[in-house]
C-alpha cells in the first residue's frame, strides 16, 4: 500500500516557477514508477511526466517538455515536479501517482497507476 500527499501548488504569474512535491508512505516507494498528471476544469485528466524507480529514466508530455523536470529522492520517499516558464494553460489540479512497474513501459496510461494523491491546485495568471 502506498499513500501519496502532494504539496507546493499555488498561484503564480505566467513565466514564473513552482516546485511540486509528492511525499509517499510505504517501504516500497523506491521500486515504483512515479507519475504526475493534471486535470483542468471541464477536461480529462492528462499525463504530464513520469520517472522510473531509480530516477535514471524520465518521460514528458510534449506540452511540458523543456519546461518541467521530474525528479525523485528515494531516501526521502519524495518525487518532485519543477515547473518553469509556466503558462496560463498549465492551470490545473496536479496529481502524483504510483505504478508498481519499476520501469517506464507506458507511463502515459492512467489505468496503469495503482495509487493516487489528492491533488494540489496550480493556478497561473496571465
């Protein structure tokens, strides 16, 4: 069982930066692929980024590539999402999720993630 708690969301101006954190409980955290997803009002939840168990492999949605960076610290049971050059269209509730697959097989598939956090709101003002 893995419990996930996101933090770090807030209101930021366009062009600014935020760093989201996702703290995980459970001794198996280090073996999980971790992902970030987001959901804007009236839209479906969409994939943002993922990282494999060791942090050696990452993947990004085209919409955030070059602006967002996912990382993890297994000693702290935490995964991060550094978001730079934020745009109004990045406004959404951001969720972290855990997939028991250790490597990135199909990181964009929502159904592959067994555990989800409650989400943190990110609002980018233009």
